[in-house]
C-alpha cells in the first residue's frame, strides 16, 4: 500500500475516533488528561549531572533539513569507523542496537528511539533550524526528489521502478524513500507532480508563466496548499518539537498518535509537549543551530569531536580502525533516477569520501578533523547543488532560490509561523542553550590557553621540560651532600 494512502487512513481514523467519542471525550478535558498523563510519565526527563561527558553510545537525532547529513558524512564518519556504526541507522525496521561495539547511531527516528537504547550509556546530539526556513526547505526537497521520477512516462512506471530498486538494493543501501519523513512526503509529491503533468498534456498547454516558483499551480503543488494538507499538518508542522518529544507518526510510544492529535485539536495543550522537548534538549551533549553554521561546526569539533577522539583512542578499537563493513551501512544519497551528470556528481562525492576517510587512519586531532570537515563540505555541497539543479529542471520554471523565498507573501509566512508555534518557541530555547555552550567552550579554551602560556612563558617549553627533568637529580644531590656532611660532623665528635 502507498505510504501516503496509509498515512491518510491513519489520520482519518484517529480524527474520526476522537470526533465520534462520547461527549465527555470530545471535550478539552479528555485530551488534557491524555496529554498530561503522557507528559508526567515521559521517560528521560531528568537532566543528568554528567551531561557534558560523552557516554559509550552517541545518538545523533537528525532533524530533517537542518544540515545533519553534512555532520554525519563530514564529522561522524570521520570519527567513527564503519565497524562502530549501529547497523541500518536510518531504517528503524532493520535497526539492531544490540550489535557488539555499536557506538554511533544516526537516524531521523524521534526521541522514542531512546526506549531501545541503554539510557545511562547514551549521549544525544541534535541540530535545530529556524522553523520557517525548515518548512521552506522541506517543501523544496519534497519537490526536488519527486521530480526525479518525471523521467518516466507515467506514475505506474515510476512506482514499479521504485519497487525493483528496493528489491535490488535490499540489504545494501538505504534510499530516501526508506527514510522518515520522506517515505511519506516524496510519494505524496510524486503523485501530485504526475497528476499536474498529465493535466497539462491533456489540455495541450505547453507554456508556463509566473514569477513565483512557490505558486505555480500548473507545475507543482503551491506552497500554501502544501502547508495546509493533512499530511503536512501531521508530519511537518511543529515537527521538531514532536520529534524531540518522541511523538511523530514514526514513534515507538504506543500513545504518541493520540497525544499528537490531541495537541493538534487543542493548541494550548502543546505547552505540555513543549516542556518535555525543552527538558530533553537540556540533557543533550550538544545542540547546534543551522543558521550559525560556522560556530556550530567549531563547537561540535570542540565538544563532541575532542571527546570521541579521546574515547576511541583509549579503547581497544582506536580511531585508527579501518572501516571493514561498508556494505552494512551504505547510505546512498538517493537511488531514484536522475540525469547522467548528477549521477557523476554523486559518484565524485563517494570517491572523495573514500579519499578523505584515508586520513582518519592516522592519529586524528580536533585540528585535523576541522580541516577534513572543510574539505568534505565543499565536495558535498557541490554534489548536492548539481543534483538539485538537475532535478528542478523537470519542474522548470519552478526554480527555488533564497531570492524567490523573499517573494512569498506575508500571509503565507504568518500561517507557517502559526502552524509552527511550538517549534518557534523551542528554537528560541535552543538558541539560549547554544549561547551557554559557547560560553562554556570559550571558558574551557581560556583555561587551557592560560595553562599553556604559563608553561611556555619565560624560558619556553623546552626550558621548563629541562627544569622538571633535572629537579629530581638536584634534590638527590642536595640530599647526598647533607648526608655526607652529617657523617663528617659525627666522625669529628667521636675523635
């Protein structure tokens, strides 16, 4: 069954269940009890004292469209050998956290994943993005990936091809269509794109006019319709809050659907969910911001990278461990059809990744990690840009740019903000956490620098090393001199 169709049925059944409940259950009071009960029993709400210390397992809670893929490829895969990655990180149906020496889990799964992990041995990291920009990016990526299927003559052909690719790649690669939320959003958009293309062909219309790529009805679903669809309301809006709270439609918590839909029906109940999400951010090892990319990357290297290097260097595996099981955790950018030069760009990126991974076989340092990161993101961005340009040609002239975002009307922007009220508040909270991290990192750097200056000042490092080396010898000589003098004085007294 098409995942978008099954999702619509689930949403409809839940809403009908709430609507057809008894008069008491339809009231605000019923939903308030449901949400309060969940919030009071939500696991892992206590903030641990050692939250700044990396534990045995690192869980990268990857919020879609925040730049997390860059961190995964250009940071985490440089630090952790493939042998230490948890298998099938992005596909929970085949995820196995019990793998021996599993040290890194990177996934779009929500916080309910923690119910499958050893809580006291797991550190969580994540990245947040301004909610309005995240909605724009989610819409654009849905169109971009779905547009790749327009090389097919019809929707049936495209759907069959996807089935063949999944059978062929099963056990070797994870496609975009296997990953939440794209396994819902892309088929939905793909179906819509084919319907609009068929309508144009049926009407004989070839010319497409318009200057606003977010409102081209003949080519692609307009943004204002996209954000108001039940699927978008269930998955995208306030999606960060629900993901960190563990309440997405991909959740392991049995009560997640009822709680989420109660919040959708009664907006004021969202504050209870928001408080849970805030507490979980408080307990994370690292919280980054997409907009402060440079500072976030530097802080990730200092806070997370340095501890991973130290931890693995002290373990039997070591950071020099060579990746030995690449097929087990192959995460291809996408397995959908695309034009030749876009496929070459992807191949170039994969080759570059292999070359960069060679550097991780030596003694990794934070400095080397950051140098490798800069090289990696340059290659990755080039690959992503070429792939995006190639895909959007299929829906031309709907070309999404930062400039075109500024053309979107204020009413649509305001509606996005209203639909993402919880995410806006959580983002502001994350900014405060980010500022605290920055101050703490700056203080630690200042202390380290002061100690280094104390050692290297006056005589320089080599002089201090000589002093510390000869100090024990000098003390022994002094002790020997005093002992000999004492013996001489004793001999004179006896005479």
